[in-house]
């Protein structure tokens, strides 16, 4: 039986040439409302179906019990120096360098900052992780433009980014990449595969590709790739479908373009799919929410530690056509952070019905702070209350109509492969909206 690894890699996450200043970050770090570095490890959902009239208390995702940290060591600084001396003199695989000791200390401190069980929020970022996070918020990268995964220990192209070098070279979803620049991949880790394929803009990589029984070497010239965070298509009965996979600097513009295209195609109502959206830039999520929630309505409040910045309210701004049109929103345990803000605001202001399963329940806002040597730390600097007033970490946004997702829906399918017949959550949302 074939098995699929859940790790997906956007190839060639080298920074685009138009990043701007060399610092990579403004003086005030741009707030994130999601974990953009590690994959979400959401609680397994298997609760029974609830009726649309079920109370929020019945439907809310309950937070897991947080594992209590080990007791604080008295005079810990002295004890750390004693430990370092013991490692230096007695540890069988020692000694460790001073950098190794201090790196471990930083990792240990961040590991104690547990806010959501089984979900790393505060994290030390190596230079590559830091770089990839920044690129993710830009929505642009230099690469070949494919997403890959391992299936039965073979590297498979899961998707080809429209307009990218791989599409221009003729690569297709389902193609198997067996080698790079004359070297077989074998059981090489995906990250190492990415390292072999990545490279500077304008350079060429040779991919040994297999499709069905055909094999060939395909040269691909690396170039700038626009990674879309919004995808749309028409469904039956005058219903449009819109999927948001993250909130980046380009998301609002992409959303506006997709909404306009759907309206021109005859869409009078919309299914908004947030099931595979871990969040992203807070400002982008607020702009998106303003497209669906009437102007002046509360979207969230952000609170900081005592003595810090004052509590700030964010409200919907501007008049937009889709603020009054019928809407259904698909949510699930991988819906997190900025996506939860959007879903909760739509639900709280009676702008649409939520269909699916409770969301993750992440109520913190992070910012990225640069350290020496290209390293960085992602640190929670605020806590947000959604439009409904919920602040408790681990308590997700409840659906109005609770429907467990079948296994095949736990991984986002390609847009053209959407099928309500095999997706009961989508079928329910479609049934609520269609005009036929």
C-alpha cells in the first residue's frame, strides 16, 4: 500500500530580487497570527455530528490539558554553570562548545513557553527557516515552481504552480522526480531534495522525470515564482468557491481579483474554504475580513502584557459587494489563527454559516525578531480576542453545522478535483447556497 508523507515543500525558497532593504524586516516586526514555520499538529477530530441549533458550549473545541513544566531550579544560573562544567569534564560524548551550550539554553527557554499543547508557537529559527518564513509572507520566491511530496518513497510532484518555470517546461502533477543533475535521489530527505533543486535565478537544473512508463531528463531554468494564496472556481447553481491557504502581503489583491472573476462568471453566493489555512499576516486577514463583514463591525481585540501597548480594537473597514451576499465557510482543525479571526467574525456578525469541525483555537499574535548571524526568534507578543470575545487558548471557533471530514479531505485536493460527492462538508455548504 502506498503511503504519503505529509511534508510538502515549495521548491527553491531563495529570496526574490525585489525584497527591498537588506534587513528583511521593518523596524517594527510585522505581526503574524499563525505558525508559518512548523506544520500544524491539530487534535484529531471525531466528534458526532451536531445540529445547526447546537449551542456554542456543545460545539466548542475543548482545550487539552497542558503538561505542567518541570519545577524552576533555584539559583538556576549557578546550577547551569555547574552543569556546563560537568558536561565539559564527564559527559561521554562531550565536551560541547560554548555555542552548543547556549543554543541548548535558548531552545530550552522557548520550550518552556507552552501556550497550546502539542503546538510549537515560540520558536528559534535557523537562517533557512527565517528566510523561508519571510518569503512565505511575500508570496514570491525564486525556484522551479512545484510542490513535492514522498509517495511510497518516491518524490512526486503534487502540484505545479501556474505560470512558473516547471509549468513552462511541461511538468505535470503526478510526475515523479527520480534524479537531479545526474544524481539519483533514492531515499534522500525532502529538504535535501529541495537543496539540490534550488539555486539562483536564471540558472538551470536538470530533473530526471518519470511519467507513467516514460522517462526523460528535463532542464528547467529557475525563475521568479508567484505563489498564490487564493484560488477560486465556479460550482453548480450559481455558487462560487474560494480557497484561502495563507495570509500574505498579496492575499487581499488576489482575493479581490478572484471575487471579481467569480461575480463575472455569475456567482451570487460563495463557499469560502479555510480548512487548510494556518493563518499568516494579521493585517492581511483583517483586510480580507472587511470584504465580508459590514463596515464598523468588530473583528478582534489584541491585548499585550501589562505595562505594554494598550489594547487595540480592529473593525471592518469600507463598503464591499460581498458584505451582503450569501456565504458559507468551511472550517476544521487545521484552520488556525488569522483564519479563525475571519471565520469567527463572519459567524458572530451573522454573515454566513460555518460548516465542518471546530478550529485549532490559537489566540496569540507573534512577531519575528532578528538575532545575530541570520537567526531569529518567533515570539508571542499579544493575545487576541475574536469578535465573539473568546480568548482561551485551545478553544476553537465552533461550526454552525458540524460534519466530520472524510480522510481524503484532510489534505487539500487540487482545485479541479473538487467533488461534493466525496466531500460532505463542501456538499453541505453547496446545498445551503445553490439556486437550482
